């Protein structure tokens, strides 16, 4: 993280997001453009901002591309609106791509733990969930501006 990652003393980040329709049965959802890194590898991805998801969830192909180290599958599958998913814990560094709306570069977060699905078809869209991304921030969604506001707690 650079010293310019946030406005000094404010602890507030404004992130522009794009809106996409996930399927014909869903409303338009906010997608956040991120850079995922692990060791010397990186991957640019769009993650669905899902404040209802407990963890950030990636499909295995992203984990494989980055060379993430995966823990043993959890005994209980994760349950959500789309059904149950067998998951494995891991960790990754995440940075919102591009400058935020205050003109400062996106901040880098160490995401520990994240979850990786057992099969690609179980996660058609990577999810940016509450843990650990939102554990230390209040989230405000400003749909009229297509903006996510993160305020450090």
C-alpha cells in the first residue's frame, strides 16, 4: 500500500463501479474492477459486490492462475441463494483498479481468508463479500452515482 492510497485523515474511499445484469432473472448488480495478486502473479478481474455474502468467493481457475495455496475443503458447504458450494480457504491481495473518485489510487487489502469453490461451474461470477473486505469498513452504495463508499471504522 502506498502512502497515497487514501486522503490523509479522512479514511473514506469512493470507488466507481460498473453495473451488469448477471442473468435475465436478476437485477443489475455492481461489479468492482480489481487486481488480484499473489507472490509474482496477478489477475485483473470483475467481482460482484455482494454485501450478503459472508466471504469473498473465487472460482478455482482464478486460484490456479495465481498459484494460490488452498486449505482442505471445509466440512460444511457454503449456502447461499444459488445453493450449496464446497469451499476451500486461501488468501490473496486485492486492489481496486484505477483511481477512486477522490483521485487517489486504489488501496491494497490482504484478503485472509477468502474462499475458493471446488468447481468452476459453482461460481459463474466471483463475489466480493463482507469478509475480510468489509470487516473494517462501513459500506454505502450510491446507485445514482454508480459509487461505493467505504468508510474506515
